[in-house]
C-alpha cells in the first residue's frame, strides 16, 4: 500500500480501490461502502504504523543530524554544482563498481555494417 504515494501508484489508486471494493461480483451499495470503509481504515492504519515506527526509529538521530544539516546542504549543493560543471565540460562522472580495467581504445565503438547493394527494403514484398 505504500506504493500508492508515489506518482505512478497515486494515479492507479482509484482503479485499485474500485477493484478492491467491487471485487469479482457486483455487491450492493451497502456492501461496497463497507468494503471501502474497511480498505480506508486498513490503509490509514498501515500508513500510521509505518511512519510512526519510522519516526520513532529516526527520532534519536534526528536531533544530532539537525544541528549539522545547514552545513551538509551547503556542501552537497557545492558538490552538485561541481558535478554539473564537470559534465558540462564533456567529461563523465566515474562509475562505481567498475573492475578497474582500462578500456581498449576503440573497443566500445560499433562499426556500421554495409548492407549488400542488392538489398532494397522498398521493393520487399510481404505477400504470401
């Protein structure tokens, strides 16, 4: 149910809930409203439990991090500006997880294959 808050999942939420509420059968209005209320209560309880537990787990660390947060945001902003300038010069950022081997010059290039001169796609017939 947590996927419902991301942009893609939020757009699909009405369809998911209508499928959940209506089910395979066509219930009466009172049954559909009852299912909708149960789904709403379950979703609310799930979000409250998830974010409550996360808040309780993060709260002890949050106070210590909060006093250093302004300096972190400045350093992170400068790092992003340097990375952007680096990319604007036409260079690439180093990738994590590379094996450390140097790439052989020209090994990554693909050579275009020449088609035979007799091949003419506009004259190809797909009739059987």
